[in-house]
C-alpha cells in the first residue's frame, strides 16, 4: 500500500475519532439540556454550556482531518471508515451514561456498520467533476438552507421523539454532505479571485449550512440514545454529497447499476439496523435492568 494512502487512512481514523468525541459530547449535552431544541427555548442554555464549545472544537478537528484524509487517499478507502463512529461512539456514550449496551443495540450496531460500510464504498463518484458554478451555488446553498429550516420546523411539530430524531439527524447529514461541496467550491473561488471570493454564494452558504447542521445534530440527540441519530447522519452525509456532485458538479456515479442495486439493499439493511438502535433516553437502562432480573435466580 502506498505511503500516501496510509497517511490518508491515519487522518481518516483521526477524523472518525474526533467526530465520535463530538457526537458523545453533544449526546451528554442533550442529557443536561432538557426539552427539544426545535422549540427554540433552550438555545440560550445550550450556547452557555461548555460541552457545546467542546463539541465545536472536535467537529472542527473532524473536518480538518477529513480534508487531509481525502487529499491523500481515495474516497473509496476513506468513506467506509466512517462507520467507526458507530463502533466507537455507542459503547463510549453508554459507558458515560452509566449503562451497558443492550444486545439489541449491539445487533443494530453490527448490522448498521456493515451495511453503511458497503454503502459508503459504492456511494462514490467517478471524479472528473469540478465545482459549483454561480447558479448552482445559489440553488444548492439557498435550497439546502430552506430545506433544513423547513425540516426543523416540521420536526418541532412531530410528537414522536423517534421520528423527530430521524428527521433532524437526516437533515444534519444533508447539511454536512452539502457543505463539503460548497466549501470545495469556496476554496477554489477564493484561490482564483482572492478576497472577492468571500462574497461568492458558496462562501456565504458554507457557514450557514454548517452551523445549521451542528444545531440539527444536537437537536437529534434530545431524548434519544446516540446510535440511531448518529447512524442516520452517517448515512445521509455521503448520499447527499453524491447527489450534489452528480447533479451540479459534473461528476458521474461510479457504481453503475450494480452499485445502485447494492446501495438500495444496504440502505434497507441500514434502516433496519437503525430501527434496532432507536432507544429513547432511559429505555436502555430499563432494558438492562430487565435483562439482569431475568437472569437472576
């Protein structure tokens, strides 16, 4: 294996570790800030809490390591490593919460990790594309921001904590995936035009979409254990990035019909795994206690 690829793998693992730490910090913050954030009443409390700023530091590190990873290794190598956030994050979060990971969660984690690993391997583009043009930057930036705001508004009116978490986590994944396209465009434009590129549509859209993504991810953990929202975000991120790349950046889907069929099957399996990982806050502890009582003589 080439040394450059090995360097890329190291950075990818570091990116996953930083993302895991950020997700665990956000999950612990969700325990401390009661009530759904979609109502807006808890935002001031959230911004005053040190864990929020800790998560921002780790998320920034994750982004930096990811850029270094894809600069040294192909996406087909880097993307599947994203499942490490589930493998590392679920037991870590459970331990900090003073509980054990249930058998159902382990089954869901294994199934989701395998399905996502294969899905991420086939959800790649064939390269050859460039960046967003001016029209594409406006459409993608404004359209994504509007989609995220509408999703947050809709989620705030959903009574089911599970479905609210699904919607918010999916929107967060879309935000992270789209922001990878807008930041790539912004870097290219600033490199060509200098300071004038700072007012380009992609440059203006990137921080808005990224910040919305962070708040949506935080809101997705309210009332839920880490596994399901983290799995959905990990799923939606590369899929949305691929859609933007193919639709607006001149890239081509590298998987072909076979890859598309595999992706559909993996998406279904991942959805089932995420369903197994859907554990409302407090329910996992009750499940562990029930398992212990069943084994007691």
